[in-house]
């Protein structure tokens, strides 16, 4: 009798989910997982090979089931991390462990080589932003020895450091994303100005908010976690400046159409780009700044525009130095290597 009840129950559940598949409209995008989903179009191309992926992507209540699995791992199995993410003070922290000594050496070598070959007639500095795992407790979590990394960089990089890690707290970062909140960057700009010789006076910014923001770590969160807001700051100087991308030409500093994309953080300078040249038509000087950077610089750079006639952003994850040398003149420029510890510990991402 029990077996018959179980069988009937299974058939009912199967029938219900089959019905949901029929009446449910396909979703083309998952903001939670930050990727495109397979729709019925793929079945027309190759039904047999694409059916499993289609059913998986369009499964009813997919997002809730993903988060339920995370809840099960974290709270019932008592795993300290789930999907390589810790939670501290409601902040999701991506694990950056173990320390990769070869990567650190490679990072130092690449920067020193660029400095020696290309930047002898430039003022050259570096600043390293800690990723969120910097704020983990070593007694409770797997955490790199960040102090030894910073000391090694200071000892072996042949350029001047602009220290910034003392400026941050965990609250300065998005809860569901790896990046810093832009509204927390003015104190960094002030620190940069004390070394790069500009007197930064934070202007009255127009504050813009967007909700919901699903950060890069959101899909690894426990069940029913709320998204957050993303804020971007603007003023007349930022509005009048233009960013010329190597890949797709001139764009505004804030590409607001990206707010409804898979990654709303791409509102800052349009997201990943190999080379961006920003010109400030209201500049009161002829100073130029070149930044070798990762994605953390995307939200910082707009706050620097008022201090320079031109800012050039170079992302070596997407372009090689040989290609850069064909396009950029480094003579008599200020140069800043601005990276997070995520890149320092994964420097294989940088092209030669």
C-alpha cells in the first residue's frame, strides 16, 4: 500500500512539473547565476543534445532550489564555506586561498619588466587593494598571509607604493559582490592626491541608486537572501567626459543600460575593456594619468577625471604589452599600477 501511495505521489509531482514546463514562459537570462539560459530555440537546432541543458535551465523554481542547496550545505552540514564563499557580518566573501607564491613572483616580474622597458621617463607608483578575504579571521577561516604579500611587493617592486589597505573596512564592499562601493572611494582619491600632487576636494556628487543589484557572489548565497542597491556618483565634469574604448568606440562614463544586464557593476565604464582613453574637456591642466588596472579601477576612475586632462586605462587581462606599445606614449606621464590582491594571487590572467 505504501509503495502504491509513493508511486502515485511521484506521478502527481511529475505531472505538476510537466504542466509547469508547458505553461511557464522561458527565461532567457539569470541575474542570479549571471549567465544566459537555454531557451526552446536550442531544441530547434539540436533537440537530442540540447534537451538536458534546456530542462536544467528552465526547471521551475530553479533559483530557489539552487539557494536551498546552499542553505543545506551551510546550515545543516555546517560547512564553513559553500561554493568557496564565507559569510561574515552578512557579507559574502569569496575565498582567495592558498597564497600562490609563483603568481606573486610572476606579478612582480611583469610589473618590473614594464617599468624597466617602458616607464623610465615617467613617474611610476603602485597601489594594491585588498580583496574581502583580507577581513577574515585566521582562526576561523582559510586565509592568506596578506601582510607577507604586501611586504614582498614592497621589497621587490622597483616603484613607489601608495598604501591604501588601511583605508578600508569590510562595510566598504558590496555584500554580494567582490568590489568596493564607489561611494567609499573618495578617501582613496584623497590618498592618491597626496602622492600624485593634486589637491582633491570631494565635490557635491549627484547620487544615483539602482535596485536590485545581484553581485557576482549572489548565486552562492543562502536561501532567500535579498539583493542590494548599487550607487554611482556623477557631476558635470563626469557627465561631459567621454570614454573611448578600443573595442567599441566612444561611450559615456556611466553606461546605464548595463544596469539591467547580467552584471550591473558594468555601469562603471561599461565593464571589461582592454584599453580606454578618457578625456576631460573641462581640465584646468595638461596632466595625464595611465592606470594599469583590473575591474576595481572601473568605479574609482570616474572620481579622478576632474584632476586630469586625460586618463588612460590598460587592462592586461585583455591586451598584451606589445599591442599597448603600438598605441600609447608613456613619456612624461604619471603611471599607476592599481590592482586587487585577487590579481596578485592569480597573475597568470595578465598577458605578457
